[in-house]
C-alpha cells in the first residue's frame, strides 16, 4: 500500500545534498565526525545522521523541528555535519529495507540520541512495544512508574529524534485515535497498518 503523499522530495544524491543544505541552513563542512546521508523509503526519504559508532538522528525532511534538532545535535556532539555514510548508517539502511519489506521489525543499529534523562527513559519504554501493537500515553507513563506524567510523555515522544527505530508512532490516544506525529498522521497510519499487516496483527 503506497500512501498518496509519498512523492519523493528528491531521488538522487544531488537532490539530497541540496535539500539537506537548505534544512541545515548553510553549506555542510567537507569533514566532520557527524555524517549525513539519506535512505529511501515508501513513506519518503529519510535523513540519517551518524558518527563512526552510533546513529544519532533519523528523521523525515518535512519535520518542522528538524532545523532545531540539527542545531541540538551539533552542539551536543561538538561537531558539524558533513556528507557521508558510516557503518551505523549502512546497518540501518539494511534493517529498514527488511522492515519495509515486512521481513523483520528488529533494529540493532546502535543509537545515541540527544535528550534529557526523562526523554531517554520514555524512548526506552517505546522499544518494549512490539511491532503491530500500540499503547496509550497513559500506558507508556505507567511503564515508567509515573502514571500522572502523560503530558510529559507526550512531549518526550514529540522530541524523539530517531523515527521508526524508536517507535513513537506506536503510541495512540486512550480512545484509540491517532494523535500527533512529527512525520504527519498519514505516515503514522501507514506505519501502523504496515506493521499490523506484515507482522500478523491485522489492519488498524
């Protein structure tokens, strides 16, 4: 099933470089510890940024918070962002290919997102939700032993800088409705439908 809004922003490396420079707000350096590349997907091209050992960011180009995320990452890593593909990006590309083909929902690429201690805990809780299943914000808060922290959990999910791999798309409203998603609600529905169909839980 291909979503109506998955027309690519670009389809080659030259287009990626132009799009990334625009989102970065300037020309990337020729050398840096952080390296940016793109990974095609059925829900649009994904921006992957990694250092030599860890994935640091995986985002949709249209995400409104992306420029802020890029600034935060550069400050935390004390590095600019150059073009290039590292070992973690290559591993991730293979895992995403298997995920979108419905062969595997397992991601083992080492990740090092930038976040507060609470955000880190909230993101860790997301990894306990199996592909094809969903949880409410209240259930996620309860998993953190902070059942009244639903708003804080929602904010943490909104700040998640590693899409799909850290599956904030699996969190829905208590009434079963789809709620905000940085990549757009159409992507959230597509991902949930894909996971339920590919991994045996039926369509949402």
